[in-house]
């Protein structure tokens, strides 16, 4: 038994299939995706593809370095998507991120609190199934 959480198991990150219309993920309100109102999965028939990637940060050196590393990884993978860099703290808080930098893939936080090198980002994207 550990008093300070050093014995905690790591959580596995699961990312659902992306909606083709705007990158929403897995099961969600269709109204936020395609104008429906019922709970759906893949409301637009999208496949499991990387639709959006964001770096959340405070604008510091580490956060900017993470942004550059993610851009490099996306370029190396040959993916034609834009990496968004969000420094607006109100927007960052909507993701529930408490330590930065953080990486958000298809609206799911997949990494936070450490700077990943581009090779590590590529490996992470591979583990997510993209």
C-alpha cells in the first residue's frame, strides 16, 4: 500500500472513432456534431482517423517546444492536418488540464505535464491507432 500514489497503475488512453464532420469523438450528442439530438456513435460515418490535434499551454518555453515537436511529428507522418496551439486559459480549462503542456487528439487529452519529443509523439499517435 502506498501513501502517496507511487503504486498507482497507469491509465490506458482510449480514443474512439472520429466523426467525419468536425472531429468529435466516440459517443456524444449528435446535436454537437451534425444537428441531431440523440446519442450516436460516428454520426457522420467517419472512420478511425486523426481529425484534430492541439497543444495546450501557457505560452512558456516548454509549451512552445511541445507545439514544435508535435508539428514536426505530424509533418514526419505525412498527415495533412494543422496543429492548433491553445494558450487561452479559459479554453485550456475546458479540457480539465491542470499541468501543461498537454496534447489533445480528437478532443481527448492524451498527454499532459511533460514535453514529448517528436519521436515520442509519433509513438503515441501509433498507440492510439491512427
